[in-house]
């Protein structure tokens, strides 16, 4: 397995496939998943001649389960450590959910000053703001996130079955065709990570 150590001593796992001289596409996963969540997309772009990279955010997947640093600034710095280690140039960064926030913060703090970014793609991402506020009346009420934390703390294994079984993939819709394999894969990825990281 491939790891890079960040400036604050955290081991970050990454996948890197494809021709080293091809344009890189760097995938950033959502909460509480891992780089594995992008396997289908990585195979697709690999077959189309790209170099594909994905890493497990700290506290997620195979990266170190550290106590601190579960915030966008550290996530962006960790992404930068992977990019610098692989010396990626002209990269396309794609982020889903929390990974979208990570992409936005990475580009703002690290990507553009280094001149390494070609494009950023945010897919159902957290920026600019998820929480409902007077300035963001369409956001999600804070009570929903409080409920997530409460359910995670009470029984993470059960909670990580409920989320993909319903709202995450839309399997709770009347016309949806559920996939137990997809649910199980989501659960597997979630349970690999740190409960503290996921809670924070």
C-alpha cells in the first residue's frame, strides 16, 4: 500500500494508477467513506487514458486514525501532501460531499499557489454552506446533524446501515431499486474509519 506522511506526522493512504505522464484526476471522497468509493469512476477514466488518484482522508479508510485535525484546513493540507509527493501537475480535482469542501479548500490554500490545478469539480458538495441559517434558509437544520452525531455515538454500525439504505442513495424513494451490495460496501468503508473522526 502507498502512504505519504504529512507535515504533522499523519500517514495518508493513496491509490495512484495509470500512465505517469497522463493528465491526473484526483478524487476526494465524502463522509464517512474512503478512496474506494471512487473505484468505478477511477476504472472508467483509467480506461480513457487518465492517471487516477484517490486518497483516504485522515481518520478514514486506511489513513491514520489520529485524534485531531478533522477539519477542512487539515484535509486540504493532507490532499496537498499527496499531490506534492506525486508531483501532480495540471490535475482535475473531483470531490463529493465533504470531499467537495476539501477540493474547494485545497484549491484556495494549496492548489493555485502551486500552479498544479487545471479544474475543480464539486459533486453534491458541502460548499458554500450546508447548515440552515438566516442567510441560507434552504440549508439543512442543525438538528439534523445533531441527530447524526447522536445516532453515530449510540450505535455506529447500525447507523451506517441506515444511511445508505435510505437517504444517501435515495433507496428510501418509492420507485428506487435498492442494492444490498452497495449498502454493504458503504457500511464496510464507514466502519474502517475512526468513530471520532466521523463524529467530528
